[in-house]
């Protein structure tokens, strides 16, 4: 089960804005919203549209029926 606690990220630290549901040492996950205003270069921003153009080729016979499935094709 997951519990969401509001927090703020400042200068490399996460500061909780609500009480933590536990005082034990437990692993946590920090999720940043897509609209977070930041200067960090994320990998998804480093991939440019069309960067694989001309690097991938689809064979001419791509849509041809496969021999392995001939028994399933209608007669």
C-alpha cells in the first residue's frame, strides 16, 4: 500500500509538508510531476523526434504471410 505525503524539493533535499505516516526507516519513492519547473535535463527531453530517421529499415516482405501460420489461414 502506498501513502502520498505532500513535500517540496529544495536545494537537493525533500522537505515534507505533512507528517510522515511512520517513524521507521523505510524506503520511499519520490515522483516529480511532469509540470515541475526545473533546470534538470531529463532523458526523455534528450531524445529528439526523428532522431532514428533512416536508421531503421522495414523489409519489403514484412507483411507477407509467415510459413509458420499457414495452417491457420482460411482456405
